[in-house]
C-alpha cells in the first residue's frame, strides 16, 4: 500500500496543478465566446427593430419608444436599452440604463463595463432610414448568466480531474494488491498480445463512480453537440456543400435514394409524351439533393408512358432539360400496387400514424404484397449499387422492411431511413398486427430520422416496449441484434433559393394575373390553401373557418375569396372518395349561402398544379392557411414563405405541424377551433405591411439558413460518423478474434 501512496500523492498534486492551469483558460475562452454571441444577438435585435424604431424616432414619440424599449428588455439577458442622437447625446433610455454607459460610435468595438452589481456588455448599432443615420441604438446586456455558465464549467472540470484521479488511484490500489503470481500471469498474457481489447469493452464503472461518470458523459455529449452546431454554422449550405461532404466524409460515395413517388412522370397524350412533376412533398425536398449529389433514384414507375422512355434496365437520365442523375423505375402489377400502396401503406400505416380519427385497416393479403414489394425494391438497390458499401436513403413509411433487406444483401451499406410522417405513441402503434416485423425492418438502418424530437422519442419508446434490445435514451441509440442504430430528428426543409420563386414574375404581376384568371377584381382579397385532397390536411376545418369569417365579418362578403388547390390523391380508396365529396359539398354550401352570380367565396381547384403555377398563387395570395390536423412537417408552409420575396403576406399555421416549431412568426392556430381559425383569417386580412414584413423576414431568414441542403448534409455527416464508428468496432472485433 505504501508504494501505491508514493504514486497516488504525486498524481493528485499533478492533477490539481493541471486543473488550476486549465480553469483560467476555460474562463477566457468562455468570455470570448459569450462576447461574440452577444455581439451577434445585438446585431439581430438592432436589425429587427430598425424599421419600426426609425419610424417612431421620426415622429419623436417618446412614450412609444420607451414602451418598445421596456418590452424588449423583458428577457433574461438584455438589461437596458438607450438611443443616442448623431451628436452622441443620450435622448431615450430605459429606467435601469447605467449612468456609466456612454454613447459610442457604431464602428467602435463593444466593451464590457464592470459594476458592483455585475458585468455589462455594451454595444452600439447605427439606426438608419432613407434620409440617413438617425443615431445609435445602445444595447446593454447583463453578463451574469455567463458567470453561472463559467461556474458550471469549473465544476465539470473539477469533476473530470477528480474522476480521473479516483479512477487511476483505484486501479493502482487494486493492482498493488494483486499477488506476484498474478503479476507474472498478467505480464505473460500481455507479452502474447492477450487481454488488450475485451477488458476495455467489458469495463463497468464501480457503483460509487456512476454519478461522476454520468456527469462526464453528459459533459462530453454537450461538447460534441456544441461542436457539431458550430461546424454546421460554418458551412454555406448549397449544392456544392453536399458534394464536398460526399467527397470528404464519405469518399465520394454515390447516393441511392428509394421512394415510392418518382420525381418525373411520363404521360402520353395522343401522339406526344409529357413530363409531369408529381404533387409530393418528398419529391419537392429530395429532387434538389439528387441534382446536387448525382447518384440513382429508385422509384415506382406509374406513368402510362414511363416504360416507353427507359432503357432495358428501367433507367433514364433526369431532369430532362439537364440530366444530373439516374432514375431507375421499378414496375409493379396492379395487384402489388393495390395491396402494398393503397392497402397496407395508405389504409393501414397512414391512418395509424396520423391522429385524424380514421380507423386503420389491416389485411393479410395487403401485408404479403407489402413484403413482396419491399423485397423487390431491396433487390433493385443491390443491382444498382456499384460498391459493397453504398449510401442509401430510404424514404418514408412505404419501405419499413427495406433497410433490413438491404442489410442482408449489402452488410457494409450505410442506410439512412427517413420517416416523413408522425410516429405514434407505443400504445397506438401496438395495434398493428405486424408491429415487430416493421420495427425489425427499420432497425436495419444505420440512422432513422424524424422531423421532430417528439416523434423520435415515440419511436424509441415503441422499440423499447416491443423488442428485446438495448436502448440508450440519452444518446438516442438502439442496439439490436448486434447492430447500432441512431435515432435523430432532422427537420426537413426546401431548396433555397427556390428555383420556382426565381422563375416567377414580380408579385404585382402575379397578383393581377391570378385575379384575372379567377374572374376577380384587382383589389379582391385572396386566401389560399394548397394540399393533396387528404383528410389529415384539415381542408374541411379550413372551409368551416371561411364560413365563420363571412358570418362574423360581413364586410368581407364580396371582397374576399378563398382558393383551395387540391391535388387528387389515392382516389381508389373509398375514404378518399367520400372526403372529396364532402369538400365539394361544403364549398357549394358556402357559395350558395354567401355567393352571387359574379362572386364565389370559395373557389375549388381540384386538379394537379405544377410548381410554377402553385408559386404564382403563393405570390398572389394575401394569406396562406395550413391547417393540418396532424403532420410531420408540411412543406407548403415553407414554400409559401420562400415565394414571398416581397416580404408580404401572412402564414396561418396549424400547431399540429412540425413547421409550427420552426416558424413561430406565423399565426399559430388549433384547426379544430373554428372560431380561432376565423379570427386568424380576419387578423391576416387586416394586418399592416410593417408587421407582415417583420414576421415574413424572420421566417425567411430561418428557412434560408436551415434549407434542404443542410437537412441532407446533417444526415450525411452523421452517416459518415456512424460508418467510422462501425469500422472501428469491426477492427477491434477482428483484432480480438485474432488474439
């Protein structure tokens, strides 16, 4: 024991000295990071307030300016606000504005003011309007929160070094107690290369160290998350960024995409063949990615001229105007399509996963067709793969069994499955007769993605309840049959800048053309809905809100119309046929009640509209209503925002969409509350230009930063890390077997 103490005491001293050296460095870095963060936040606040503040300053409206300053200082960090005229004189301020905080030129770096009650970060930003510089907005941020974070950092570092000291000391004491015979035996094993891997793999922390180990793991996860976020922020998310990620992280691997819906449909009309883009959010999102990454898109060929334009292997280069990737079509018989697509996928899984009060229907024959079609697609992937470890993106609920089937054919493949619709809670999912088979198939994936963390948690809970596996809830990983699957949330987005918005005429011209096309006067107000004719989209609830608006606000009768674009979908399913009948009947009822010969309050357009046509309607509408009863994301909301480069228009958005978590500047509604929806429509029609611009500017900023390329890039980066992790485990396993 005395020999152990000779080692332990110097070790403790050394670790203490190292800790004292590291803590000041961490404090300096923390201060630097938070100063930069506050500078960025200050610039954002100044930019957001510039227009409204400039208008109030021109009016010399002191009460409104002070009220505005008091409102924005309600947060935890913004301590005080002041405004200085161009001469450097403080003319407006909040009550708690510190006397020592002087006006400074806007181009002077920010500075920190030390006061007895704490440190303050002070920065000035120029406020301009068309006439020139009006003065400087001075923002005073409290830095007390930084001191709390610094204390947390010191505590974590102390735990780290204390933990290291305790662990090393315990190992030393244990080794000191081992008999000489044990030492000799251990040395002989080491000389033969034995015991170098398994002890590490099977090491279990002593019970008394578990609290410290848990804190260390949490700290490591926080550091890793922060590092990933910083890495993402440094990337300019555009097509070239995806190509660079593929080259750098995945060695230039070709991407294979599987989806039910194909990106281009060839249809024959008499003597010529037309190319049509389907009404599909998945296609809208993925098509720009494939243009950027090349590769192969494998999909069901359903167009009546699809077979006429492909080669003998079912392949064709797309897009037609500038080929960038390969479309490989898979042919299905009518029996296969009825069972796999209309039956199990859309009468079973779709209502099961959506809280829309439609009973799911499960038939054994549909399940058999679902299995057969999933196998057919997995075989197509194996045939198209040029290497034994491709990157495969499996899209949506149509292919829950495909990941495991691909894994059986290509064990080294990196498989990313994205579930575009909600995942229900474990009790709801448990009613599916083939629940274990579906989960078993999905867990063939390297990564499973959902739009929201809530859906990730539902999936992990479902797996934990129904399968024999090991679940790490903190890391959101599932170890199943010797394979590790990560479950992450990746909120999907759209292409930015949108090529469809860039191709449009100016907003003024779009407004005039759409009104002329629909027989409306130039000043007529328009509300818009764009959906597939699906019972989950809240179309009936939306029309009831229009009816209630006209009841309570008669001033809009004759001056406002709601245009509902509805793409027919799944028309062979009885519930969808009945739903379309309900929509038409309700629209007719509202038109009969409030319309007249030259006026229709509801204009139904139940037909396919291409992206260019839809974007023209986006630009012409006064508001867009997205009233889904339950949705994974809903890209219509983001498309409407992307189309409005004039920064006008209002988005009304259901709280039950994933998009509502990202776009709080929209008017958030409960679509089941008709009164609230009608009030939101009235508010949208009355909203001033300045408020519209402020709301739209915030939403456009988010979508431009978190675009579809970032969505795909995050998954590819995570896939690369997962691949590296699996290869390391494989090398360790091979080394262990060899020894």
